[in-house]
C-alpha cells in the first residue's frame, strides 16, 4: 500500500518538506527527455552526416563506402548510404520527437550491424574496440521509444507519442529485422 501511494501520489500532494511548487514534476520529466532527445538525436544525426556528407570530420560517402565494402557489405557505397541515412534521419527524428519508434528502430538496426560486424569480436569494453558503446546507443534509443518523447515533441499529437511496451517492441523488432536483412545480404 505504501509503495502504491508513493508511486501514484498526485503531483500536487504535500510531503514532509511542505507544499510542492506550482509546476508539476512531470514538466521536469518532459524537459529531461527533451534534453536527452536533443543531445542524443543531434549527435546521432551528426554521426550520420559524417558518413553521408563528409562534414564534422567525416570521410564522406565514397570513403565510407570503401570501408563498408572491406567489412563485406556489397555494394559498399549503398550500405554506407543506408547506414548514414539511418543515423542521420533516425537522429533527427529522435531529436524532434517525430515518428519516435521508427527513428529508434533506425538507430537500433545500425547499432546491431555495428556490433555484429565490427565490435563483437573485441569483447565488451570500448577500450578494446568492443560493443560497449553500441549497446549504450541501442539502449538509449530503446528507452526513448519505451518512455515516449514527452510532451515537448512533435509526436505528442499521435498515439505512439506516449511510448509504451508496444512502441519499444516495434523499435526493437524493426531494428532487429532490418539488421538481420542487411547482414543476410
């Protein structure tokens, strides 16, 4: 009972410290998820732009395509464009809170491919070239899909804008399926 009361108490309830401020706690959560989406999404979009456009210190599509070909993706330039586009558009979608489950799926799919083809052979830790970083990126994208983008997002007008188990399952399932298709080609 006590746990239920703590978890479900009103945003305007008083506690031992006195009355709450006029701003409900949920606004802090919305601001927090906005900060997470903007930081994470824009960095992912910039990472994709490195591959696609050669900006922010990236090598561009042609050089990235050669790297993908060396990893066994043929034609390398096409797979580099798919990867860069997924990171770029997925990152922008997460930052804007637009089509959030689909944006999360794009990022998750790319990270699964990165783990399988590049980092898994090196173990867990990033210091050894392992999967640590890719796992963290995947989990953040999945959590954003599960929590929803918050009220400060373009998705707030749509049913999937609230997040939930279905949105998380969609992001993970579509990301995994797209990774499996890319790895199978």
